[in-house]
């Protein structure tokens, strides 16, 4: 199941684990990324709290945690090559995996149709 936030993060939910990244729209708005800083594995993130930082040739921007949970994995590939986020933001350019504290909280997030309406 794919969900979206108003802050332009996406989550792919599978068995209580959410793979999180920024949307194609966000990647296009930021421009070419030159730096990505990810959270530590084991970090406890809170909904809407700062989870990661990205820097592009245009600006630096925070990436927020879409829900409460613990970071179980980070995508080292985007630290080594931030352009992966630009070329494939909703697949190879994922940021981190989050073990959700409460999976049902994801129900309050937007589906793809609602997100498309938001960025319309």
C-alpha cells in the first residue's frame, strides 16, 4: 500500500514496515541533489519530526518522518550517489525503513489520488 504526506514524503507499507522517501514532485522541485543525510539505524522517529536532510544546488530541505517508529535500515546508496533520488525517487531513491509503532496511523495519510489533487 502506498501513502503520501502533505510534506511530499511517500511510504510503502508492508507488514508493519514502511519504506520512506520523497515524492517525484518533491525531487523535481528540489532540483539536482548533491547531499543526503539519513537518520541512524535504531533512531526513534516521531511523526512530523525531522528524519533526514537533503541539499540540492538550489536549497537545503528537511525530510520529515511520516509516522512514529524506529529506523531499521537506511539507503546508503543515496548517500554515496544523491542523484539516485532524482532519477528514481519512488523506488531506488528510498531514504529509510521505519518499523511503525502503530500501523493503523497510516490510514490517516493520503492515497495517491488525494496526493495528486494536492499537487495538482
